[in-house]
């Protein structure tokens, strides 16, 4: 059986890359909506944790994920924030198939977006892909 998550050369050295791979793998083991979202996700997602000096790109290919160091392709979605704010995204709850912004974590994410502490480019151009990404990354 083919691995669903692979690392390009040098990507495993980034702790953020391995942590996100572990979250996604765990979510896929539980099946259900997260697995369906992963199977339908086809996007390049660039993540920059400036405080940690880490840049990775997640290349989702409908049922397969390649994790790369840096930005090897032009991303569909770019997420820039410090490490703690990036982790808040993994704590968003999913309700009715969508990210839930009406609890403390969700309101905190919205505030950080409005303050510029969390920047998401591609939010308006790729909203469905962003919803799928949130489902795949959510541990809540």
C-alpha cells in the first residue's frame, strides 16, 4: 500500500512538518469527514512560522500529501504566523462540516486574522480548499 504522506528531502528536519504529518495521519486513521476532505484536497499550502524560521509547503494531491521544505511551487494558500498562532488553527472545531468560529478558539483565530497576527492568502480564492485543509488539520 502506498504511503499517504511522504517527505521531500530535508523536510523531515522541520519539527513543524513532522508534527503536522502526525496530526494528519492520526486524523486519517479515524476516518470519516477528515478522510473525505483529505481525498478531495488538491492544493499547495505554504506555511511560514517566522518565529521558528520554518517554511514548509504541503502539496495535497487528492489522497496523497508531499511535504517540502521551503516554497518549491507557487502556493494556492499561504499561511503566515508565529508557531503558537499556527497551532490555534489545529484546535478549530468543525461543526456541520465547517470551521466553528463561535467558541473561544474560533473567536481568537478571527481576532488574530483581523490584527494581522495570522495571515492567510488565498482565503477568498480557495475557500473550499481552506475548509478541507481545516478539517484535515483539526484535532478538536
